[in-house]
């Protein structure tokens, strides 16, 4: 059975306060969606060749130091 009181705003709280909270939630949700989208774009970007070269050089140096 559905309780009609649970879905209606509290009688002691002004409607504008409930609307304000809903606006905040919607705004936070929109920000979260945009942040996830931006993060996905960054993750899917290719790694520049120059950066890969730097990483390879660092790996080579660390492996030669470990072999000594």
C-alpha cells in the first residue's frame, strides 16, 4: 500500500525550501554527469609519443640500476 504522506512535502516546511533542495540536487547531478563525461574524454585521449619515450627511458634507467 502506498503512503500518500511520504510523497507529499512536510506540512511544516515551506514549498520553496523543498524546491530549492531539488534544484541543488539537480544541479549537483548535472555537474556529476559533465565531470564523468570530461573524465571519459581524458582517459580515452592517446598518450603523446614524447611522453611514451620519456617513460621508456625511465624504465631502461631503472632496469640498468637494478642489474648492477
